[in-house]
């Protein structure tokens, strides 16, 4: 099958790529663009490890085709820190030991950032339900939830 | 000079610095198994049996091989013959021979120029199967008329006359069982069942294998143990171990499941056939569930005798466990060791069966055997406490193992912390919370023996006085931080001055994997030994310079100091100064240590769960959860808490939802995260932790492994809480909503 030419904005940069129409956006990010920070845990949209945002909407990139990204604006974990300044969520995840193996961390960070953009002051239950699509097998979620709540507090300037 | 005296006074240990690999892991830079690519690389796909048990009559690969882009195809015919014992089973699990033994058993593999072509190619392989009768349930597999998985696989332990799927038998205990039971006021006996669960690491197995015709190869892989991968892959392929270099990537979870090989050797076999081009092999989630190593399922009879005051007089257990189609994989022996470890018992007896079934080859899963055993024993203890109207913590305090107790499995316990965990649980504020309607509280304790094992390590001093530590145990949950803390404590240098690298198989002697809760214990202990060797050398350099005896030098605060006024009056010589001058004062300074550690300190834990059962749906909601566990010494308390919390969450999943569901056709029906449902964030509350520290005398800082124990108590604690909430005792996991609802509706 011949490849298709796609143009999209990825982490703010205009990006062109060729892909097989059967390739998922996740395949494109990882294998075509070498953005391997986005992980594949299941390929069926059940684990959230491949979470990215498309035009500010959370998407499992394993459930979307690469060609569907045409003209869209995609944000991945690689775009989360601004230069050498970590996003408060990234900082708080390290401080709170909110990762053990770290494989789910990129997806959870992208999902949590999206939450805080929509709701800067979530309660514990709201964080838990927002992140219910992102599996973590190591932590039991406790420290992840605390890190998100603490980052939200810092971002509201009330820490 | 040896710092035996620092055991209770620390500068770095017990602090909570950021982990050294934290930045890489929150920015997406950290390279995991599937993130590695090599030039000229091919992609593999594996064809797997759709049948639980079938004779492979014929494999026609011609159409697949003719597909454009296919560069290599392997079947069992491409592997050496004549392997024996464990090596044979590893090979047979890598790729089926004349029979497929479980749904998902690999039959052929392809390497092609892209993953899409490889997937297309395996669809073109034509396999003719003759379907054979199968069995997946452990109790059914033990019946005399059950389909036979392997003829002649029984070892010498199996008494004459037992059916052929029973491949190993255990029988041990001590004391007069009959007398013990006759002394009891209450004797209860029940049967319990647990289903197979999967480790559920989020990262599927992934590797890139490269192997030339000269027998030299490389593998990049997510694994808990690069030397195990080397040993197993080379055995399966008939290669020399040292000719394969295995480089571990970051690892996205393992929990025991990445201590062995499943399909990895296929990438090497394909690479060799494709002229040495590297071959990437990444499993799908469905492949992970069908064809890696879930834990065993178990069927268990437990009998306990108890006096009216709660004192136990005797106990016995019969455990039947299936570990798939391969002998020796069910953790029956460890389950029996764990079964009654919590209790002082005058008389105790264990019988265990290792049983074959048409399921995938079991692998370790966090405290292998202990959760099943805990479920059976701690459920029965709770049932008896209810019958006798006794407090479950008090009964455990009355009977609990302590220093000097002859353990249920033989040896006498050294210093252990079970009683301390029970006391800490008893005084925790969670136990003062009054429960409402449909709510229940469950308590259970658990044990893991912990492990030391083969360990080789190297530390090297840099020219600026900073230190590199090379370790062989992959960092699966923050262990680089623990290693750096132990090194900085030993050398008296800042945490930030230590860089910890997990290295490939060519850089150190053999290391066992990060398994058995051994990394912080064994690698940490070896790190201290290696540092002490370097300290000795650094003191010698100072002694040479000062012209005094090296024995007259003390090392502390990152510097050599004269031991006292008699040693002379010299200003301290810092590690930075020694590093700067080492090239001129005798050469590079390093420390090494290589040994096999025994004597790891056991870890006991006690969990308390409060939950509420919805009487309309049967769903149990965890309201609060407490983990109390003996860590010996918490090097980095945040990651100790993390192990407690993660173990609890996995145990909660196993108790309430997770199970391998096989259909009548012997096929796995829930090979995905949608239907194999692990706990999600909204399923759980915060998990409260109390770290008990009863230092182990087998580690310089008192460390006990903490990774495993925490998965055992949740299974019975939840069953006990369900019983408290509903009055119904459920003895078959998982305690899923339909089962609870059925029990409630049935009355009685």
C-alpha cells in the first residue's frame, strides 16, 4: 500500500510525515518521528499509556490513524516542558515519587495537564475519575493523585 | 575503618531525594524496551496456536516466505535438538514442537521489513492441527481420566499411583498433628480457590535481537535480569553464554514476569537466518496475556485447631497448584512455606501438588505462592475468630511468630517484625472509625522470605571525587535512588555525587535479576562492600602521603582522618583530593564485590481494609486501606511506601476482579485490559502506610526486601471484610460483584 503524506503541528512545530494508511498515530509518533515518549501498553485504548492531545482533546493515539492527524495540533510528553523548565506536574511527580517503573507516566502527565487546563481546582475524586483511563500497575495511584493535587495547588499560586 | 557503628545514625538514609532517573522518566526521554531501534532492523511477528492442545501435523510456510519484504521465517525445526530439563522447557515454550500445549503457544515467527508486513506474513502460514483433549482447571487436571499433558514428566517425589499430570509432590511438617487437633476446642476445615492472575505490567515484552553466523550476538531488552536472558536465550539456541551481550533498557514493570524468556530467542533465531540483521520483537497485549507467565491458579484445603482463647494447636494444608503445561512452574513449595509462617504452631503439616494443565508457563508474580496461601489460611483464621468471637488482631498477636519461634517450615526465626506490624495496625486511627451499614472491616497478615542471591557490583572513583556505581539489577521502582543513598551514606559524600548505572552483561559478573525483593538488600549490600573496599584504598593513599599506618586512619564525612592524636596531626584528606591525585598516587581507585548472598531478612506485613458492599449490585468499594509492613530499614521511604501501595493495589485487583477466564474450548476469553480488569484510579482510595523498622542483622543498614509481602494480605483481608459486611464467606476468588450478589441473594 502506498504511503500518504501528512502535515500536522506536533508540539508546536509544523511536521510532515509519510505513513501507511493502516498505521496508527502512535506508530507514526514512535516509529516515523522518533517521539518514543508516548508508549504502547495495549493498542486497544484500554491503558492510556499512549495518551496525547489533539487540538486540546485527550486521545489514545493507538486508536487514531496517522493520516487522521492531518491539519491537527498534537501535543505529546516531549512538548510538556518548556525548554529547560519542567511543567509543575513533571516536577511534582518526581518530588512525590509518583512513578515507579515510569512507563505510564507520560500518558498520565499528558492527561493530568489536560485536566488542570480545564479544571484548575479538582478534588481527589475528580482527579481519580479523570485518570481512570490511564492504568498504573506499580503505585496504587496514591502518590500520583497527591502529585496532581499538589501541582494544581502550585499552579493556582496557593501553595 | 569498617563502619559497623553507623547502623542507627544516618545522614542520607531515610531521606527522600528525587530519584536520579526521575527527569528522564517525566520527560519521555527514558528508553524502554520498545524504544530501541537499530540500523537495518527488521520487525518480527509470531504465529500462535488458537488451540489449547493440538498436534501440529504440518506447517506450510511457502506463501509467507514468498511475500515481498519477508526476510526470515523460523519454526521449531530451526532450533537445536537434544536439550534437557529446564533448557528444553524454555525452548519448547519459545516455540512449539510436535504439539501446541496452550492457547497462544508460538508455532512460527517471521521477520520482515516492517511490522505490517510481518503481521501480513504470519496470516499466510498454513498450519494443520489435530485437536487433542485439553484441561485447564487444576482439580480436573488431577483426575485419573484427565487428558495427559506430558507422559513421564513426574519426578521422584510423586508417590506411585497418582495421575500423570501431578508432576511433583511435597510433604513436610513437624509435631503431632492428631494430638494438636484433639486438644483444640474448635477445628475447622475449608476449601479455597484462587484463579490465575497476570502481573499486568503496562509495558509489553520487547526486545531487539541480533545474531551473526559466528554465534556472536546482542540483545536490547526490557527485563528484570539481563544475565537470566543471556543464559536462557543462549541455552535455547545452543550458543555460548558469553557470546551474547544483553543490554537492559528501562523496564516498564515486571513484578516477576520479566525474569524469564518467552519469545525473545525468536528474535535471535530470526536475526541469524536474516544474515545478522537486528530483529525487533514487541508483543501485543493479547500476546502478553495469552503467552507470557501468569501466576498459578490454586485449590487449597486448610484445617486449623484452636482453643477457645484463640491459641492455635495444630494446622494442616493441602495445596494443588497448576503452573501451565511445564513442570516446576507452580510455586507450590513457596506457597507452603508461606502458608503458616505467621503462626507459632506445635504441630503443622503441608502437602503440595505441582500440576500440569493446558495453560501458559507460569512465571513469578510478586511473592509467588504467598497470596494464594494467605487467602486460604488467613480466611480460615478469620472464620474461626468469628466463630469464637475473638478479635482477629489479638488472635494473631497471641499466635504470631517472633524471634526464636520454630517456623512452620522448619528453621527458627531470627529477629522479625510481625508482632510489631500487628501492634502498629491495632493502634492506627483507621481502626477507630465506626463502620456503617453494609460496611465491613477485614484484617490479614502476610509473609515473604526474601532473597539475596548472586550479585556482582563495581564502583569507581572519578577524577573529581564523584562516584559511579555499576549495578546488574534493573531499576524497576526507584532502586537507583536507594543505591545512591547507601553509597553516599557509606562514603559520606552527597547523594548527587553518585551516578548509578544499570549495566549490560559484559560489564560485571553474573547477577540474578531484580527479583525476590533482593535489589535493595543484595545489590545494596554489595554496594556497601564495594565502597568499603574503595575506602580501604583511599585510606592507604592518605597513609602513604602522611607516612602513617593505614590502620591509623578513619574514614568519615567523605574524607580520611587521622584516627586520633597518636596518629598524627593532619588535615582531613577529602575524596575529591584523593580522586584528583589518584593517577599519581597508585592508579585508579575502584571497589568490587561479587558473592552469593543468603540470609535475607524476612518481611511480615499486616493489612486492614474497610469496604462497603452495594447490596443491589454486589460491588465492593474500598473505603480505606492500611498497609503496615516491616521494612527492616527504609532507605528511601517514599519508594518503600510505593512498594506497599502497589502490592496492595495488585492484591485488591486479584481479590475483586482479576482472573484468567478459559472457555470450554480452552481458549483465554479475556486477553485484553478491557476484560482483564486491573484496578484503575477511581477504584481505589488513598492507601495508608506505616513503615515498621525492625532492622535485619543480615544487612549493614538493616534492610529487608519490601517488594513482595504486600500482595499477600489483600486477598484474605478483602474476603474477611466482605464477610464482615455481608455475613457471607466467599472462598473462591475473585470476589466479583456477581458472586457477592449471588451470595447475598441466597440468604443463609
